[in-house]
C-alpha cells in the first residue's frame, strides 16, 4: 500500500510539472530585407543555436507581396511588414489581423550633395528625387512639406524614380537632393562621399505631429493568437530581446544580417542599423501612434491602408 501511494504521488508530481512546463510551438515567421527585418536577426541566430523557446522557421522576403498571400492562408504565423500593409491585410481579411508590436520608426532621410539644407524650409525651390510615387514616401513627404507651409506642387519639384534609379542618380551625383530609405541611403553614402544626411524624416514628422512615425510592425492572424497565446507571448519576449540586442550589439547584428540575407553586406548593415530607428512598441502606445500615421495616409489616399481606418481590435492588447 505504501509503495502504491509512493507511485501515485510520483505520478501526480509528474503531471503537475508537465502542466507547469511549456511545450515549444512550431512557428513560421517571415520578415523583409532591410529595416523591418534587422530586429529579427539575433532571433534567427538563437533559433539556429537551438536556444529559443519556440521552434522557428524563418523566411526572408524582398517585398511584402512575397509574404501577404501565405500569411492570409495561415502558412506564415508571424510576419514583419510595413504598418500600412498590416492595415490593408486587416481590411482585406475583414478584421482578422492583429498588430502585435511596432518594430521600426521612420527610416527615411533627406540626402544632399553638399551641406546647405539645414531645415525643411531650405527645400523651397529645390528638386527632390525620391522613390514611392503613390506610396507611403510620397504621402509622408507631402504631409511634412504641407505642415511646414511648402506646397509640394508649386514650391518644390519632386522627381519620383525607382529604387535602382535613385541609387544610380545619387552615386553619379545627378541627384543632388533626395529622400531615401535605409539601407539605400547608407549604401549610396558609402559610394559617394559628397553625400550627407542632412534631415531625418522621422525627426521632421515629430515636429509637425503629436505622434511618432511608425512604419514597421509584426502581425498575426487573430485565430493563431487565440489558439496559441503562450507561444505568441514567448515569441514577443524573444523578439523584444532580439531588437534590443540589435541596438546595442551592432557588429554582431550586422554579421547576422548578412548571414540571413537581411542586408547584402555586413558593412552596409553596420552603418545603417543606428539610422533604422528600431523599436519595440506595444499596446496603447502602438495604437495611438500608428493611428496618427494611418490618418495621414487615409487623408492622402484611402487605398494606402486598404480603404478605411482599421478598428481598435487591430491592436493586440491595446486598452
């Protein structure tokens, strides 16, 4: 009888330990090359080292369109995408997307061949090259110009070109003033020493808006979050640590970025990371700031966020 009691107690203890433990989840995660992927680099390395709490499978894509279809089908569980893409997917799926955290603030800069541009007002009468016609860069630039009393049509000339053309024009010196994203801005400055980063669009946004410019985030389908709450929280904890590592261990992160195809070269990533405005913002702060950004995009072109402003349930754990 005593032996039986001992066996039963041992069995109960084992059940208790199993209940308190955590079984690693298999999780498919996708990110994009460039700033929205940099914060994932250390997590990728930890995953390869088998030290993470979930079992991750990573995909690195060149464009959001390479991710969105698989994400909506549930083939990708967590995706790092531009925030406006998150809004578009939310509307397309009729509210089934959750924004878990913001990972990137503004990543645009004004570059100049020279150093005469000290403030936005100095852009009056100038020709500005940029990517993103009919996309976020155009709406952001127009908003900042308008808020500073500069008419984007009458007071400046904005030439929209492709990323490859912008890179070529900046390297050759044909484009003397341009708005460029990371890591393109850093890459061309390495090749053309006459180029200077004269204005941060992130800073200029903050001067004319009471919200921060939040351009990148991680998302999941609501069904996945509801079915795997513990796995999602484990991911967010590890992802936050990965982002914090990226901002304090730049050399290692730059090497990881090259290893995992997030950046073409570690040297470019090393110079670009401090400019990428990596962050980890959740809850109410995320909702407040992203809503401010979405309002600007909606007023410029409703289709840029999928036709309408998302409801509050887009934002995971926001009061």
